[in-house]
């Protein structure tokens, strides 16, 4: 049983497109689009034009009789070939013909949008986008942005190249915040050695203590001076990478599962990336610091002296 017909689907889709841009179309606007979603094609009429002259006027009948008497054997077939030839110079003179005439020219896109109300002309004849035209433009631009901004990298299961491909992709960034509640020391070491990611936000809790100790110990034992900071939060669910410019990508599984489970690394369009970035930056500010660990000297320096109490 068909619940929604094709016509109903088209109407609902059009009205929904307007509503998405905070515009509610009128009945007339909907019907104008529905009746003519594309510019009108040219219209034509056919007209029968009588022969220019008749044999009774020109004496052509007498000429045909003379030719027939003179060349009787081949005359009939010769005349049939001449008169049936579309290029014959005699055909338009002796036979009616049908012609196709344009009764209304084709409509160009500008004329079409004016007719259905997406554009109108102001007092000086210049063009202006109407409210419904603006709504359709916003919808088209948002859909185009989703298509242009969406990039997906497939990382296959049991694929030895999946993990190297992921690390290589992350290595392109100049810096960034990586959010992964289940990040382990092996992944931290690989990221530190091969990327310039300088902030890691990981999970917190009893189940993560072993990983925290291993990560902190590894980072403390480094001999380089590459800056990196690790913080912990219990508000993490997704795996996210945020670059300094605001570009945001989401990973379908924790990095420790890449290469064992099929997943994707997907870029997020700006419209969604901006609020997500603000959310994770807020979590970062509230998170507990795991590394770098404050030294006892720094801790004592921050404590007030006895005479200051």
C-alpha cells in the first residue's frame, strides 16, 4: 500500500525545504512551483499553406499534357519522382505544405524564477530575491556544503594498512586536540613520534588507571622537548580530532581498534563542527591534567610561605 504518493512527496519536500530556512510558503507559491518546476519550453503550432499557384491559372495542366504526349513512356514516372522530391522547386507551387511555427518562445531561467515568485523586479527594474527565493537559496547552499565538506576515509578490518593510514592522515595537521576515551600508551607513542598533535583528552576512572600510569611514564621518559599535554574527563563518548583552524573529524572507533574493526574517519561540515569544537574545548578546560606533572618544586613554590599566612 502506497502511503505517500509521488505528488505528495514532491509537495512535502518543497514545503520542508522552505521551512528549513524558516520560511512558510503560501498556497500560490507552492502551486506556482509545482505546476512549473522547470522553465517552460517553446510552444509550436502547425499551419497548412495552400499552393502558390494552381494548374488552372498557369496552364501547367496543358504543359503536363504536352509532355505526356511527347514522352509518354517515361513521363508518369518522371513526374512522380519530381513531385515527390522534397527539394523539388515545383512542390511548393503546386501542393499545399505544412509548416511549424513558434507560438510562444522558450522561457529562460530568469523569466521562470520571476514567474514562480523566487525573484521580483523593484521600482527601477532591477532584480531582487524574494523571501521564498532566499529560503530556497539557503537550502541549496546548505545541501551543497554538506556534500562538499563531507570526506570519508574507510579503514578496513584486519587491514595492516588501516592504522598507518590513520596516523599518516593525522600527521598532516600542524597541531590539534585528539579526543579518545580509550587511548593507550602504544597509540600515544605512535602519535608523539609521527604527528604534531599537542593535546590529548582521554577517559578517566578506575578502568583507565593502568593506561594513565603507562602514558604518564612514557611521556616523562622522553628525551625530546616536543610539547604535549594530556588531560582526563569522564564526559567523553566520541572520538574526535580538532585542528587549530577549526576543522573537525570523527573516528568511528577508538584508535586502538583501528585495523581490527572496520570503521571510518569522517570530516564534519562547518555547521556541526563549530558547536562540537566549542563543546570539546569546554571539556578540555574542565578536565584533570595527567601530563605534564607538576614537580614538587613547583608545588612548593605555589604554596604560600609561613609568614604570608
